[in-house]
């Protein structure tokens, strides 16, 4: 990869996180991917809403059959790429990974058939730790694509792409939650107070309203977010970057 290509890649990457819509984000993803020597690409974000529930978002530039089988087979439970991202921050070639189960072996074997014979795995960590984890996988049907002398530079650029894709996905999820919940600026202010450890009496005194009014407002906020209590509502607000 020469200097001109490097500049082109960086010029594309800087627009990924601010892409206006999914189509534009995918177009940029595909363009950068091509510069990095990949012909398949997957970005997956795992959001742990609580101790028992996780949700997943993805941006896919790969064989549609891979995406269909990932969902149908429940591969998120046995995805070594995602597992690596929950345990490490350093990129790794898929050929270097230690697989820990027959299910992971099956995932890798099937992915190889569907465009990921060579793969570079790039974690995209977040400020909320394991509550929100992202992983980028760049793949090729050609063996050994990511073993060349440009691997170090490719990893640097791929990490930048992974973080911008994660930023785009996170921003998209944040905007969707705001639209769905219809939280107001006043609601977010209450959530910030709760996050700071202020009880209803303290918040009421600061806002010059009765504590029971604050309690009622929190009940409405909980309903908007589908949260059972204030603590969960605050956790969701932090997780989605609302406060």
C-alpha cells in the first residue's frame, strides 16, 4: 500500500462515523475494505442491555448467505471473532486464533466457504467495557491475503475503520432510541441527576418541585424506556450515550 492509497483510505474513513444513512455507511465501508485488500467485511456490535439480554447490530458487506446462516444458526453464541473482541483489544489474523469448541470450528469452516478463507479480526472497544463491544472482520476468499509485508499498516487503518463503524452504529442506535422513547430534554436532565446519586428530595429541591412529582416523572421515563426502575433507566441512558 503506497502513500497515496493510505491518504485515500484515511480520507474515506473520516466520513464513516458521520454517514447520513445505512446505505452511505455501507458504501464507505465497501470502498475502504477494497483498499485494505478485503473482498468481504462484517462489523458486529453486541449491546448487553442487562445480565441476561443482549442485542446485536451489524453492517455487512459479504455474501448474503453468510448473514442468513449467522442468524439462523445462532452463530453469535459461538462466534470466535466476537469472543476475541470481548477479551482483547489487539487485532489478530483468524489463522492465529485458538478455537475453543466444535461450534467455533464449524463457524470458521463455514465462513471460509462464504468468503472468509483469510480473515483479519479487529476489536472495537467502547467506554462502557463489555456492555458494548464491536468487532470488525475483513475477509478474503484468497488464502494468506493478510500475511504480507503491509500487514502492520493495514492493521492501523483497519482499527481506524473499526472504531468509526462502531461510532456510526452507536449513533444510529442512540437516535433510534430517542425517536422511539420520545425522551425530552427534561427527562434527560432527571436521568443525569439520578446518575449523580441525587434522590427525589434533592432533585425536587433543585428543580423547585415536590419529591412525589419527581417520582411520577421517573415512572413515565421508565415506561418510555421499558425499564423496570430508575437504576435500569440510567444504565440504559448511559449505554446508549444519552447522558
